[in-house]
């Protein structure tokens, strides 16, 4: 908690809701959903991937800006900006920006290709999306640990 004010508490709550949605969604997708897809025949797997990605990326389009904007609001509203913030918040900021860049790379890279393309090209896009989501999941978990190391 940064200060006793209700606004600061609300901003932290919004920040954490966005974090839980984004990182928790990736954890579920990677660890629970992905291995479970093996029960489906390949064409159905691709169809399910299309549905899951479309919905999950729409969710992250909301969670990611929420995390960043609430983070900046706390950073500049209560902690005195980059100079006033403890080291871990600055690391969080840097890793948060990298996570956002990786998400954009997914959406405008392999996901855009998968939306345009046919099912034959889809497995390569799915594999690239898997790698990038794994990178973001690991970063997200690291950021959560870093965030608590005050
Ligand atoms: C632009 C990016 C970000 C900025 C500027 C930012 C900034 C902040 C600030 C100012 C706080 C409040 C710290 C305090 O209460 O003293 C905070 C808390 C927190 N942030 Fe971020 N954040 C960013 C991204 C992220 C991301 C991507 C994650 C996780 C994936 C994350 C996880 C957390 C957690 C778990 C806390 C609670 C820490 C605690 O209260 O001990 N943040 N963040």
C-alpha cells in the first residue's frame, strides 16, 4: 500500500486486478488448456486455438493498458516519479513495458498472420504464439516477485 488514501488503494486494486487477469490467464492457457488440447484431432485444435486466442487477446487488450496506466498513476501520483520510486518499481516498469511489447508482437505478428491465413499455416503461428506467451508468463511471474521485494 503506497499511502493511506482511498484513491491510492483503488489504483493498486485496479493494478492487481489487471495483473491477475493477464498473468493468471497466461498461466491457465499454458499449463492447463494447452496440454488438454491433445485430446482433440488437429483441425479441431486449430479451431479451438482461434477461439481462445481471439477471446483472450481481447481480454489482454483491456488488462494490459489497465496495468500500465494504474502503474503510472501510482508512480507519478504517489511515489514521486522514477527518481522517487524504489528500485523494484523501476524494474517492474521496465519489465512491464517489455511484456506489453511482447503482447503487441504476438497480436500484430503471428496472431495477425493466423487470422489472415488458412489452417495449413496455422501450426507455425500457434508455435510462435506459444513461445512468446511463455516468455511473457515467465516475465510476469518474475515481475510479481520483484514487486514484493521492497
Ligand atoms: C508500466 C508498468 C508498471 C508500473 C509503472 C508499475 C507500478 C507500480 C506501482 C507504483 C506499484 C505500487 C507499489 C507500492 O505499493 O509501493 C505497483 C505494485 C504492484 N505491481 Fe506494478 N507496475 C507496472 C507493471 C506491473 C506488472 C506488469 C506487474 C505484474 C505482472 C506488476 C505487479 C505489481 C504487483 C504484484 C504490485 C503489488 C506490490 C506490493 O504492493 O507489494 N506491475 N506497481
